């Protein structure tokens, strides 16, 4: 078997042969007048018309038998929402195509090359829709071979590093990437149908409000300011819009978290957040349940799923789980009364690693251990105010009006009745600042200009956010697998 370098040298010689024949191997323009998806759909009509048609694409298969060459051409165009765009072509020596052009094709063209072909349509004896080629043109000569058709790229790192090849050869992955695009289309349509205004908020911030995560830091040269890439989709900005008189807003955008990589965590991903004035967390729970069921039906055509050892049906009742009671039920720890030492001992007993030893981090880690045992669908409610610094408290209790959908052991969103009491918010920001001063890199950065906005007044508001993790759970795939281009370390 020839090595990659030997194949590359052989293809370079073919490139030179094209050039010597006066052919530009990389022209800027094609005379294509039909996408393959459309050609397939209108095949019978076009065949009866018997007029020459020009298509273009990448050669994915090549079968030469003396004076006959069959090839499969692929241009990626879709047909009725499915990835199609593949079509068979036939070159016959001395029949519609002259010897010179036929020989140049067989001597210089390989699987992976992009070509343009002109011809008429017919159906073979094997009932294959085919184009009989009368003329062809090279569009781009490939110098490296594509992966083997049936096995593609096997090494995970190689698949992620050469994602363009993985997507080209892996039909299932290609369909998932298309589905993910439609996932966001359905979400956008859902909110626009309910008169939510789509907005854009800053991705560079002086303080990373709206979530608890370690941010990426950068520097603004013109202002000579250290800044951060946002860790939420404009939570504190969208709340400012509530105060500005926009009662319903949403944004779909990229966020950045300088954290570890796992099947459920990435450093860069897409999230959606909505803010709904004059609504509370109970209104939000109803809206989110409705949205998730619509996503499941429109994108996946079902409501029952399996993921990570869990089975769940979104059409079942969404039960409510009390944060404190669930942790006590699963671990025996009452987080309202237990000391930090008791919580650490329990985590050690469960062999659960934890970062940070302050009370908030320990409680959060205990919950994350418990969450893995819940299939759902369920709403987690009554979070302690310590772990929900932006949520309104339940009257007379030290828990908040916060909710999180739980399915397949994962949190697939977070929302709450937004805190609009400036005095309470300031006190909670001060607690977060104390955590930061003590070295907690995930504590929420206070934004005291946000407090100033609250003093002008913000209506009762429900805010909610979720991201690609929901799609990953419904698709039954790790989150990293569903990134179009996963982040990779440079080759050493």
C-alpha cells in the first residue's frame, strides 16, 4: 500500500499534467446550473426534456472499466430537509466525449477532486439515475486522499483535528450538525411566535455577571482595560432591557467558560436566555416545559429518550424536587445544618472530588453528585440563596424561586424569579465578593452599576437560560462530539 507521501507525490504529478495540458486546476468560476439536490428532485422532468445540464461537486467514488468510467459526485445540497446531493455520472470513451478529454480524465482525476460535468440524464439497466457526460472541467485538484469510505477516521483526536474530513465521511454526524441548526431555528421561532424580541448584548464585559464560572480574560488596548469574555448570554444586560421597557427579550449566542473539558462541559458553546417581564418562575416552568416538548417533537419526532443509562419521556409529569430534601434523601446530609467538615467527609466517603472548600462549593458538589441519579423529567426547586445569588427568595424562607429542569441526570437549564430588590441584591453581591477575595474563582463578579439600575426599578421578571447540553442529551451524544469544530491543542 502506498504511503500518504507517495500518494501526494503522484497527485502532484497529475496536477502538473493538467497544467501542461493548458488546464487551470483551481479555476475561480463554475458554470453549474443545477444543484444536485434539485436535480434529483426534478430528475424525471429534466430527463424527458433531454437538455444538457451542468452540475459540480466532489468525486466520492470512482469506478473505471476500460472505456467506461462511473463516478459519484457530491455537492452537499439538501433534498426535503435530508442530506442528499450525491449523483452518479458516466463517461464513455468515443460516445459523447472525445478521446483526449476522456484520457485526461482517467489520467489525472482522483477521488476527492472537485469537478464540473455537463451532460444529459438517463436511467441505467440497474435503475440508477445517471448523467452521461459530454464535457468536464476540473474545479479543484486534491493532493491528499480522503479517508477510506466505510471506516472513515477512527482515531478520536484525528477525527476532531480533521473535522472537515469527519463531517464529509460520517453521514450520521453530518445529520446531527444539521439537526442542531434546526434545534436553534425551532427555539427562535418559538419565542418570536410569543412576541419575544431577539436582542444582542455585549460579549466583552468588565464584570462577568449572570453565572458562576471562571472567565477568560483579555485586554482592551484602546481603553487600557482588562476585560472578560461573557459567561452568560447577557443576563444583567437583558435585565437592564426589562427596566428600559422591553417586556420580553431573548438572545442566542456564544459564551465562554475557562473550565475543564468533559462530556457535559466545554469552554465555548451556544446558549439561549430569555427574560419575561411581569412573570415569575412558575410561569417560566410552564413555558420551558412547553418549549422542550416542542423541541423534542419537531427535531427528533418523539418525546421518549435514552441517555447515559437513563430513560425519560418528556410527556410524563414533570415532578418537583426539593433541593435540600433530595440531598438529605440521597446522602443523609442536611445542608442547612451540616458543617463544612461534615460535607467534606461525606464527599470523601462517596469518592467525589471537589474544588473549593467554602460552603457554597461544597453544597453545589453534593447536589451534582445527587443529580446523576435522577432520570426526570423533573424541576429542581427551592435552591438555597447561597447558590442562587440572582434569584428572588421564597417569602419567609431562606430558599429561592429558582428552577432547573433535570433529565438523564443532567441540568438542562436554569431560571428564576429575578431578584429586583436592590438592597437584597447588593448584600448578595457582597457575599460573592467575599468568596472571590477568599480565592473562589467561580464566584459571581459583582456589578454595582447593575444595583444602580435596580434602584431605578425593574418589573417582576422571570429569566431562564439553557444551551447545547439539552441537544446533546436528546441526541444521546457527548457535548464535545456535537461541536462542529471542537477545540484541540496544537500538534507538538
